[in-house]
C-alpha cells in the first residue's frame, strides 16, 4: 500500500472527523457524499483548488481525524511539500466569507470543542 500526501495552507476551521460525519449522516449517506464531499472536497490531483463561495473542504479519509473547512490559499502537488512562501494574512473578506459559509453549511452543528477559524498548515495523507 502506498501513501500519498499533499500540503495545504488555509484559513478556516479544523473539526473532528467523527463529529462532522455524524452530523451530516443525519441527512443520509447520499447527502454526506453528494451534497458535501462531492461539492466542497478539494481534489489533491487537480492543480486548481476546488472552492464553492470561496471555501473548500479537506477530509481525512485515511485516519478519520479531521475535516478542514475554509479558504485555501495554496496546495502542493502530490508527494511534494509547499514551496517557501510569504504566509498570507487572511483578509477581512476571507474572514467574513469563511464564517458565513461555515455557518450556512454547518448550521446546527455542535462540537466538543468550540470551532475557531485560524490559519492552518495541513499535511494531508491519503
């Protein structure tokens, strides 16, 4: 079995995988797959970042530890780390859009830890 990885730099919410999956599965397996994953999940194999209303989702399908939801600024190619770069400061627009879209998509979501948006460097294994 091979392991593949990408790195992402983004501003948003790092959430518990099990809590998020359980929340969306209340609407059914098809809803989780078709309305959430297929719509928001970025593909590690595409050069362009997939986003809807400025937001993307990274789901840890390998270990089931996290779901990231927010604005992605950069991603690496498969098996490559991000190049050195100046770390962006999230703009007020990024903050407003991320908070609004999170509130819309995750309306009614409760978590064991209060979700807080912040700058994240994610090494994503799959």
